[in-house]
C-alpha cells in the first residue's frame, strides 16, 4: 500500500521544489497517484455489464456501508490479476460482514469473466469495460501499452474503498502491477475507515 510512501514522496517533492530542483522529481512522485483522490466522489460508472451480461449501475453493487471496487488487467491472461482475485475471494464473507460488497472491473468480455468466475468459484461481481471507457474516465489506463497490444486499454491495478455515496474513503495500490494489496490489507483498511482513522 502506497499511502505512506506517497505522503513521504509529496513532502520530498515539496522540499525539492523549494530548493529549485526541477519538475522531473515531482512528475515521478505524482504519477503513481492513481485515479480520483481520497475524498472525491466517483461519478457514475454507467451501466457496464456484469459476467452474466446484465447492466449494473454503481448503486446496484453497493452494500449497506459501501463498496470495495477494484480495477484489474485481465482475468484471461494476467496471472497477477488471477492470483489477486482468488486472494480477494477468501475475504468476501468478512467484507460483507463489515457492510460492504466487492466488484472488479477490467476490459475483459462478460464471457471471459463468467468463465473465470465458474472455474475459480468467485463469489463477487465482475464488470466488463471492453472499450476502457470507465478505465479512461478515472485516468487509470496503463500508458505503456500501445494500440495493437493485447494489453492495450488495461488499467493500472487499484482498489477503491467507497462509501454509500460513492465517495473514495481509501485507495490501495502498489508501484508495479506484479504486486497487489492482499485481502488482509483490504479488511484492515475497512476497519480503519470504520474507526474514522
């Protein structure tokens, strides 16, 4: 989780700017602050289809207290995403006990998502964003992949903790797509949000 690291880098960048050291350090420090900031309210995601093809507005995904919404690259070909989704699956019951539901978004088709859910026994909703419209709306597209690549349009992985109004209460992410915040950290973060810390 990068919250503490981001704070440290922000302080460092402010210090460098005071010293007159160029914007390259600042750009590097802020480039990994993914998507809407904590405290922002997410605009509607529209009605992307879930793994069954049913259109799902954000309100239909919410638990009594909110939603754990994560963006991932692909359930089809990304082993890091597959491992993350299976790890998160172990926490579904505990997430729901805390009043939240969980949903993931990728550019995968509903058919790919349905196959993964059936094969792995996934107990939460997956949403299809095949044109990367939601991914782009939240500025999460991974810029390293160009048109023609199978990874073109994938998001940089991030987990948002949203309250019932869609306000971002916390974000979890790593500096590389090869590492993902574990389910235990998601649960600890929900507890921290509940305590108001």
